[in-house]
C-alpha cells in the first residue's frame, strides 16, 4: 500500500452498472458509446455500498471540458483532491479478481467511509484508491 496525494479534483461523468459485478462491462460499453473517441481519455470505476448493503458500481470517465457529462445526459461525480491509500495492480486484465482483493485490503484500514472506492485505469494497470480520513 502506498499513500498518494491527489493534487487537484477530477470531474468525471458516469454510467451505473445495473448489477454488480455482472454488468460492469456493459456500463463501460455504454459510457464509451457516448464518447466521440476514447484515445487519451482517463477511465475510473467508482463503487460503494448503499444503505441496503448492495454494491453500487459506476463506470466513469474524466470530463474533457466542464459540463461534458451533463451535456451527454450522464450523472457527474467529483473525485476530490486529498490523500488516498492505494494499491496498483499491474496488467489487471490477467486476473480481475485482484481488484476485489486490493479493496478488501485497503478497506481494512482507516479510510473515509463516506467516500466511494475508486479504480483509476492507467493503461494496463489500475490504481485502487480509498480516501484517507481528514485529520
């Protein structure tokens, strides 16, 4: 685990998966279908447990300009600047179950329970992130 300081907030827009984990790929496909191009775009996965205990998952992409997501009829989400605890998984597609294992390890720490878990896709790697509690 590493501590990571996100220097500025990231404005994203997203599509909710209808069922976790079964509809994650469909949510990303729907999101990608709204984009003119994917080259140079930054993608995220945002997940949290709702009040009933169901895991909510949203496929997200960094906005290219302010209001892009709203213009496409999508929900928006801000990843705030601040300190995060992270685990980076190299070549995550070889074993997608590593992502869940990383979040189980990260959520065993003192993280901000009011903020979702974030997957930051970086080429073939993914950085799994939980926001640290403000002190």
